């Protein structure tokens, strides 16, 4: 895949800016189709990861270079979007934290470091998602293999069918994006595919765990004025109440959108609303009966 040459971009260094953009965008359009081909596997991964997390497990990403940085981007967005503990999702990066911002020579080849990281941070009840465009990165393949040995759920996200990562993971998610516009630059089509897959995967898991009501981020922490305005609107929509009622409920709930929706719709005080949510394991749809 990434080591093949793309005929359409052989003379890209002689192209005008308009032609460069056209070539890149023509290839980008192929990415969504490749990711769509992995839909069944992504759905399987969402369900299996959700089960693990619902029983106290964690979601762990493992990757090197571009893949690890894309994993970090997804992992860092989950807590502020869905109001979950930052420790619920973590990233094992070849080369450690320093590698998130700079290249660490030889890190992606260090299979022993991957095994050590898994032994320290991954348990049998967790889910580990290994990400590698080539599907051959020693660090990522070793992390997935070791996690599988410990009993953890393993998912492999790659652009290469039949690769070691695809063969090792219990659930292989393969988006065959084909050769890159710039040969070997997996930050492009392969990286875009990874971003789409992880967006869908983590969002799907959070939906299954009850952190979304309808299409509203009802566990989002309202930590600034923009988000506080957004929170009022979400309570207004979820509880189907006027804005002033939503704003008052949100104040009573000390900024907790989910709790405020229960207060507003069922006309309960904060303690009673919290009890109602607890009875339904925090699933707002069950509490609101809609």
C-alpha cells in the first residue's frame, strides 16, 4: 500500500498548486469508501469495547509515529466531550511521551518496550486498539499480541489487508486506502482513514455507554461561557422545556447537563434527580421515558 507508487502523482512536483490540490483531493475521496468497507468490523469493535468498559475496563490505544499521534488526538478529546474520567482512555506510544511531538529513533522497532508497556498498563478486562498503517510496525504488533495473551480485547486498525496486525488482532479493522500521493507518507490517506475510524469507534462506544441522549452531549462538562450556553440549549432540547427553565435547572444541577435535564423534565430536586439517574445506571433516555 504505502510503499507502492501512485501513478496519478508521479509528476506532482511539476504541477501547479491547483493541480496539486486536485490530485490530493481526488485521492482523499477514496478514503471514505475504504473506511465504509470496514463498517461491520468497526461496529463489532464498538460493541465489544462497550462491554469491556461497562464492566470497569479501559480503552487503550497503541501506536508509533503518526498513528500514535492520531490516537492521542482521539483519546484527548473523549473526556471533555463525554465527561468521562481521563484515565478511561490512554495511549501507549512507541518512544514514550516525547514521541508525541518529535521522532524517537528506533522506537517503533522496540517490541520489548511494547510488551513492558502492556504488562504495566493493560489488564484482562481492558480493550487495546493497535493502529499501524502498514500493519507491520513491531511495537504495535507486539502490543496487540501481548494484550491478547493477557486476555484483553484486541482491535487492529490498518490499511494493509493480511498484515501481521490484521492477523494478530481479534477484530481487524482494515481500510485499504491504496498508495499514498507522496509515497510512504501515511499521514495522508492512511492517517485520514485512521482518524475517521477512531472518531467512529470512540463516539460509538460513548453512545453505547449512555453518554449521549438523542444526538446531544449530555455529559459534556460546561467549563467556559461558550459551553455553558451550549449546555443550556442541550437541557432545553433534552427536557423539552423553555430556556429559562433549562437555565434554572442547570444552576440547580451545578452545571451537570444530564442531571439538569431530569430536574427540568420531571420537576425533581437535585437529590431526587440524582437518585433517578442512579436507578437507571445514568441512562437518561430510561429516566425521561422517551
